[in-house]
């Protein structure tokens, strides 16, 4: 083999070695990124698996599809509830499909549809990606609520509103939140999306105007 051919052969071997090293690195990163993701995430669950998940979270849950768009586990203790609106009258399955898309990079712990049904997308022990604030979401259980009116006040149905109060009370009772307090800013333990992102109306005038009422109703359930 001539000197020129030898150089070409050596170059080809180095190139192949580089590709192999890159492939190993990508594979290793994939393993590492998926290492902390629970087995139940991102797939349809059996009835027994759904019951197991619900038993760890709210017993009010009707539908379960666990989104990969979360931190597993959250690093902060649960101290808050943050309320959002869907900006539409979405079904729980439809929203679950959207939260299942990795490139969407969005999720919520729970959602309530217009019929008052509850979905679980991120278990409470994990941080959902909901409020445009890592610090808030690390302490909050986040809830998306369907709108039965598009635009305007972004109204929600009576069924959704009643279930929202039930769900908030349940979250507080199970997580040792003794009292829910809405202060109108991020200092309270009942917060809304708009506190953390200036270019959103979420959760809309209807729900935001009732945050004090929601806190009072929940606190009555808690014996405050």
C-alpha cells in the first residue's frame, strides 16, 4: 500500500471511529435522559395500573395519561395550587394527546373538563411544566380547566367550577395545606398563570375574578 493510500485508509478509519464514538455518546445520553422517567409515563395503562396511579394521587381522577413533559420527581414540597384555563372546550383525551407530544414541552398535573371529569397527566410527586415558572411549578399542583365560552370572560361550566373546588380541597387535605390563600400575587399559595407570564390572560377573567371565592370555599371544606 502506497503512502497516499495509507493516509486515505487511516483517515477512513478515524472517520468511522468518530461516528462510532458519536453513536455511543447519543445512545448513552438517551439512556440517561430516560433513566428517571417512570415506566407508566407516555403509554396506555392497564386498568390495574391506572388504579395504582390514582391511589397515589387524587381519588377524583377519572382519566389517566401520564405526560413525559415533567421533572421526575419535583424537588420542592407541595405548598401551592395554580389554576389555568384551557382556552378552549377540550376533552380530557384530546388534552392528554397534546401533553403527550415531547416537542410541545407543556403539561399539567390535572385538568377538569366541562362535564366535571378530572384527568391526571403528571403525578403530584412530579413537577408539571405549566406556569412559565420553574420555582412555582416545583411547589404547585397545577390544574387546567376547560372553558365553555371562547374569548370574553373565558367562562367555565358550573360542573367544571364545582369539581375544581372539590379537587383543590382534596389536594390540600392530602398534602397538608391547612389553608388556601389568594393574595393577588405570587406570594399566596393559590396562584394563576398570569402572575408568571405577562403576555397571557390565563386563567381568564371568569376564574381569576373568583379566586378569593374558590379559596373561601376550599377553606370551608378544610374547617377554616
